[in-house]
């Protein structure tokens, strides 16, 4: 597709219109074939009598401005028209990076554009970028394989340049849209070969991985099948064991713990012969006799041990009863001794009380003797003493009686001898 010029799409020279004579007939002016037909996004600019005039669709073909125009220009006024500028940036390895800069352009004054000769926006923007010489030095530090670093550097340079020195053209505005660095052909071929190798390696790797995965799945399937076989064998074995246990249980229920019945059942099933059956029965009989004898000996031994234990228990019981009787007699003797001791203490306490009363009476008699009251025969001494002491008094006659009782007391009772002597001496 042929590239269309921008912003001036085309220019057309107009032939002079001859003067109309008096005798001439028909329309006088330019025809529609001479004037191009603009699109909705285009405008016509006439060059008439040394000046430029914008056609606002109000100029008829027979107007003087149109008839006197020597050329007409078609200007594109589309908003944000993309204009691409291609620049070659030298690299480190004697090749070039291709930089593609895209601008968005809008014609605001078609007359100014035509007047200043701004027919080719691409050329104007290319010259604008070439004015920044630093762009052509950026790539000298990088090889083609370092294109990504170059892209960042060139993008930064262009954007900074456009910001500091924005593009200014008469009747038209331009803003930066994008900065791209194209991949060189040799680098593209190299990258393509790398991609091919990478893809081949990836395909080989995926194939190997798929084969390995398939092999693992096959091994897993084999292991699973083997495990299922083992599990099935275990299930069959368990079922067989359950069956055998069930048969054994039923057989045990049938024979009821009788070995003879078990042997007869085995002989009937064909597991043992008649001779083996006879031998087994003989052996069972011998075992029964031996077991009976052993049971008898065990029972006799148990009875002997039981009798011995009963005799020993009876002996211990008699010994305990004898010991208990001895302890009871000892306790009774101790109680008797304590009771005698308590009685003796009581008698002693009574004698001490009597002695105190006697001493009091003697004291009263001595006092009466000091005052001469004993000479009076009619004195009722016992009554006086009793009134004073609150009890019967011991007279000398009574004291003499006490002495006679003391002398008649056996010699072995020395416990109260001293008390009696003191009592008699006090009376005398």
C-alpha cells in the first residue's frame, strides 16, 4: 500500500480562466473537474493573487477567488494522525539499530501549513529528531545482542528531548506517542535460531518427560497390579483361614472335646488309617490311666496338706487359747492386788483421820486439866469434848482400852504400831 502524504495530501495547478467576451455564450467559470473533491477530514486551500485562501465550502466555482487561483492544495485535518519516523542508530559492532518514533499530529491551521511549506510531516519530524545528536551516540556503547538496554536508553533520550524541546510547526501540533527499537534482521535470525533450538530442546525435554512419566505410570500400574494381586491373595488366604476355622469350630462342636470322637471323625474322613486309629486309641487309653493315677496322687497330696494345715491351725488355736487364759489370770491377779492396795490405803486414811480427832480431843483434855476442870467429878467430860469437837471424845479409860487392843494385836501388823503408841503416850 502506497504511503499517503501528510498533512498536504495533494496539490493541483489551475489553468487561467479566459476572459468572457461580449459575444460568448454559456457558463463562465471553472468546471468541477478542475477542482479536487475533498473528503470530510480534508480542506482546500487556494493560492489566489499571491495569497492563500481556505475554502470553507462557501466559494462557488465562478467566484473570482476560485477563478483567479493558480493552484489548490488538499490538507488533511484529521485529529491525532499517526506519523512514523524511522531512524538508524549506529551500534558497537558496525551495524545499526532501527528506531521507530511515532507522533500524533493534528492540523489546526491549514493555510499556515501550506504557506510555510509543511507538506511532509514525516520529514519535518525526522529533521527534528536528528537535531538531537546525542541519540546517535547512545548505541555506540552496545552490541546488537544488548538491544533491550538500547531500547531503554533511546526511549529515555527521546522522551526527555521532546519534553525539553517540544516539536513546533506552523499550523500543526505534534505529540510523542511511542519510541520503539526494532530488532535487526541478523539479530532476529539469531533469535529465531535460538527460539528454534529452544523449542526443539523444549520438545525433546517434553518428550523425555512424557516418556519418563509414561514409564512411571507403567511402573505404578505394575506395582498397583502386583499390590492388588498380593492383597487379593491375602484376602483369599484370610477367607481360607476363616473357612478352616469355621470347619474346625464345627468339628469341635461335633466331637464336643472328645478325642476319641475326633479320631473316629478323622478316620472317617480318610486322614488316618485303621492302624493309626488303633495306636492313637491305645495311646489315649494309656494317657487316661496315667492321668487318673496322677490325679489320684495329686488328690491324696492335697488332702494330706489340708489335714496338716488343719492340725497346725488347731494347735495354734489351742496355744492361743492357753495364752489367753494365762493373760486373763494375770489380769485378775493384778486387779486383786490393786483392790487390796486401795483398801489398805482407805484404812490408812481412816486411821489418820481418827488420829487427828484423837489429838484434838487430847488437846482439849490438856487444856481442861490446866484449868482444873478435871478435878470436878461431876464434869461431863465426854459431853464437853463432843460439844467442842462435834464428836465423841476419847477418855483415859478409852485410851487404856485402846492400849489393850494394841497389845493384843498380832506382831505382824507393824504398819499401825507407831500410831497406836503415840495415841497411848498422849493419853498418859
